[in-house]
């Protein structure tokens, strides 16, 4: 699995990366079972995960304990509750493995050592932050203006594999619509 992370880094920074083996040594393999909680709201986020294989859900509970999904993270992407990870404050979000997953995890100490020792990795970190921010802002701005049917069409166009990979209930949560509405509208397509 470490080879998948190595390819991911090389793709972003090129082959001339000093201390790449040092960077890779800071990650540990985490095998998550289906529905395993990796982070609970209120805990401190201890890891940044690279998804080598599998699928993670980032979500919150409202006052009635209903789930709202902020993101679905699949292979070749990063997942964390970055505010908690960076500050040590309690997490505002939950992270759960939607399916059996192989993750490469780095803790805060290892992350800081890596950032100090391998300046090029700052570029990867910025890419992670920018992608996370852009994805969140895009989804919020787009979903505010789209009808439920248009949200489903958006998913089919931009993340089509999710339609067959995860449950209708989870897709509905991700799209911000009720699961019954999702099922009814999906049948029309």
C-alpha cells in the first residue's frame, strides 16, 4: 500500500524528492472494517489519512442525531478533520469507513517532522488544503442553487462511481436531500 502513496506523491512533486523514504516511513497502515469509526465528534483528530483503498464518510450529527455528510472520500485522496488535527481542539466532524478500507495514516508529530524535514511536502499539504476547501465551497454554493434532481445529475456527472458504490441513504445525505426523495427522483432518470 505504501507504493500507492509513493506514486501519489511523485505524481504531485516529480521524481526528484529528497527524503521520500523518510516521508513514507512516517505513515502506518490502518485496516478499517466496514462501518468502523475512525473519528468521533468531540475527540481530537490524531491522524491525516491517505485512502489507498476504500471509502470514508465525513459527517456531522444535528440536534436530532440525523447525519449530514460533508464528504465522501475515495482512493487517492486525503481525509482528516484538519481543524482538530492542526489545533488539537475537539473535532466537529465524524469519520467512518463506509467499506473495508486500507489507509495510510500519519500522526501530528510525524506530520510536523515531515514538514520540517521535507520542504517540498508543504506543496502537497497546500494542495490537500486547497482541494478540501474548494470541494466544500463548490458543493455548498452549487447545492444551494440546484434542485434535488439537479444534485443527482451533478453526482452522476462528476462522481458517477458513488451511485453504485454506496447506499442510497448515504448518497441522499451527501446530496442534502431526503432518501425517499432521492429514490423517487433516481427512478425518473
